[in-house]
């Protein structure tokens, strides 16, 4: 029952995972064929006014500035030092813009879509699944069928369908972007009202699929728990149905909490594509553009943020799991 | 307790004390459709104050189903088509045909009739402390009782039964099988039920734990914690030690009943005699007979 020991063990494991993730995060973009400076130089020389000598000078200057003339190990150490001081570097593609600024502009949009989608989707999905299990009959059949259909649908498919139905055909919502042209992002009522109309479609495309997946899982678990000996015993003792429902819900939640940890990774990945479909200016769009331009610093920054977000979410879920289920806490903390 | 056999399988016999409970014409089916399986077919029983009625029979004869009907916890696919339980001057209709019937019976469960279940090992939610279950059981019948008051009662009961009070702070996985079973017994009797249905409470326990549980139940009856017990089991040796009266069930009906000693020593019904003769005798004589039989069989078949 030693919760402190359980949390300490989990912290160590997640730190190891973080170090491994940072290493891979550095290495993977460099395994992609091509040199980012080639892209920058070729963009510069498109007009034909730059001579080959000037191209060479620009090339050497960029290579030196970005440290690409150093060994891979030296580049890694430089990268590590900068990461731990919060400096994500300078963008290759948007030179001389800092990666911190680029990510700082994109991240709020992604968080605004994904965080509510995860929380609302998880809560609603579990409640709908539990109600379907308890009520049974036609309610259960219709909820199960529709949830199964939605959970099997990829995020981008629903995004395209919603975009076509509600934006292109019905014209209820704007087709793409995050706010109307001519506006500048600010904390004013008029801007937020305008942004909300752009927000609904990306949000719905994520949350609806997530609700489906969670409802299917919760329904199965609740049906299984309904037949448990502890339910029959509680009933035999005259305990009220709402209290028994709490017992069932708590036990059925355990696999759902694990499911949440796994789903967060999928949802973050799905959200990146959703942003592209809706031209939403979040980290998905930023990452897509960075990959196209071999913009290592931006790619590394975005994947690092996603990795840290997934690790933190999973860590939080593991802690909650340990609090909810005393058996897990006992087993993981080595309690005898 | 009184016994008379009727065509529908009723059992009654002269009571040595006042009548505690009388259940009549209990009929249970599994299914609810056209191809129902009748599990209990018009059974009636009577139980005197302070008596333990042993309900025996082979697996699948309807013992547990009858216990569930008496405890009013029948849920689909089990339906109680008919039956009444007369206890404390009140007649309770046991039939459960609609989900609302289960709700109608809730005030009686745990207090008038309580259950010591067959699957007591898993009867506590794994994420629930014993103390929380105690509180919920007490609040089910007395919503105003505080947690401390409920736990004080449980502590008092545990001390009375020489059990450690600290088990209240435990989760189910932290208790041994025997301790879990005894704890469930304590919880089942917290409300001082008039009638306890003990459904195979010793079947998953080793012999020493079985003995402790049986002694605990006997002590509880003697102390008046509950007024009567229906002890359901296929373990005839245990029943012959515990019960005042035996009822033998076969294919959903009670085929014979009577005082335990009388029935064990002078069974009338062929099924009862067969059931009693099926009990393994652990003596060396039995072992020798078994070896001799096997040897004979080998001789008949021939050795390779």
C-alpha cells in the first residue's frame, strides 16, 4: 500500500523512457535522406540570380551555423544542452525564426482541440457504455452498434466526412483554418467567438471517434462486472442499486484507464492528420511542413513535445491506476 | 421443524420449538421462454427458532437455486414463478418475474433474510476496503448511521468472535481464504438477520478453516445473532455435524426430510440411502476394499 514507493518506481521508469525518446528524437530526422541546407539553398537559387559561388558560400555558412559540419555525437551533445535549457534551436525552413516561437504559436491551437477531446470523449464514452450495459435492450443494441461503427472509423475519414457535410454542402461551418482572414489572434470576445466556429469540426471529428472507442470498452467491462459475485452479494445484503453501480463502475474503469493511456498516443497522432484536413494551425500542420522541408529543429521539437505529452499522460494514468486499484499498488510497490 | 411429503415435494416435521419461517410452494425456472428448465418444483420448508436446516443433494439438484429464491436475489435467467415466505408474522411474495420485484424485496434482504454466498471468495469488490462494505451494508437499512457507528458495531462483533479488528482496514486480496469467508460471515450477519441462507460456505476451505467457520456459525446461532440457518451443501459429513434437520433434494424436489440423526441412521427414500452411501469413508477398510476391487478388475481384464 506504499503509494510513495509506487510513484518513485514509476518516475524512474518514465525518466529512462524519456532519455531513450530524446535519443531517438535526435537520431530519426537525421536518418531521413537529404540535407536541409540543400533545400534552403535551392529555394534561394530558384530566381536564377544567385551564382554558384554565392550558393556555395551560403551553403557553407548555413552548415556552419546549424552545426551540420560537426560529428553526429557533437551535434547530439549540443542538442541535449539546448533542450535542457529550453532552447529548441532555429528553424531551417523559416530562418531566422526560433523554434520556440513557432511551437509557441502552434501549440495552443492543438491543446485547445486535443485536451477537451480527450477528457470529454473519455468521460462521455464511459458513461454511455456503462448506461448501455445497465439498461440493456434496444438502448444497448443501438449504442453498441453505433459505438462500434464510430470506433472503427479512422480520425481523418470522419474529418473529411464532416468537412464535406457541414462545411462544403451545408455551409454551417467554415471550410478550413482556425479564424477568419484579417483577424489577429487575441483574447477578445469577438475573436474567440470567431475561432469557436472554426473549432467545432476538428473537435467533433476527434471526440466522436474517441467516444465510440471508450463506450465499446466500457460496455463490455460493465456487462462482465454485472455478473460478479460481489454484485450478487451486495444485492443480497440489500445494498442500494446506485451504490452497487458505483462498485461496478470503479472496477470496470480499471481497464478503461489503461485504455486511456494507449488511446492518448493514438489520439495525438490522429489529431495531427485532422489538423491537416482542416488546415488548423496546430503542431500537426507545423510538423507536416517541417518534414517537407527537412527542418530538423522543428521536427525534433514537435516530436519531443508529443513524446513528453504522451509520457506525462501515461505517467498520470499509471498513478491514477495505482490509486484506484489497491492490488496494482501492492504488486508494483513490492508489498508482501 | 415438521415434515410431511406431498406430491409436490413438501417437507415438514414436528417442531421442537416455535416456527421461525415457513416457505411454501417455491417454484423456480431458468430461461423465461417456452423451453424453461424447472430447477425447483413446488418446494416447501419450515424452520423453527434457533434451528439449522441442512439442505443436501447432488450438484444441480436445485439447492443453490432454492437458496437464491429464499434470499430474494433471483435475477434473470432465473425466475421465481411462485412461492411465499412467512416470517415474523409477515408473508413475503417471493416471486420475481419483473425487475421491479427485485427492488420490492430489497428491504428484506440482509436484515430479514441474509445470504452467506457460495462464491464468498469473490464476494468483496477488489477495490473496496472491508470497512467500506461494512458501512454500505449498514447504511442500506439505516441511512442515518454514521461510518463510525457502523464500524463500532463491526468491531464489537469481531471481538465477540475472537477475530482481529484490523481486518476492517484490509482489501480482499490481503486476506486468506478462511479469513475472507469468516469476514463475509460477519458482514452477512451484521444486521442480525432472522434467517441466514448459507450456500456452500465451507466448500472452498481446507478442513481447519471449515471447522473454524462451522464453529463460528454455531456460536452465532447460540448467541442469537441469527434465529435460524438454512445450510446448503453437498457435504453430508459437515451437515450431519451441524444441522438439527436434514432435507434431501433431488431434481428440484425435496424427497425426504427429518431430524438429522434419524435421517442419517434410518433413511427411507432410496435416493437418500444412495446419497448417504456415496460418502467416502476415509478408513483403511474402505481403502482395502478399493484396492481389492481394482485387483479383481485387473484379473478379469488380464494383464499384458
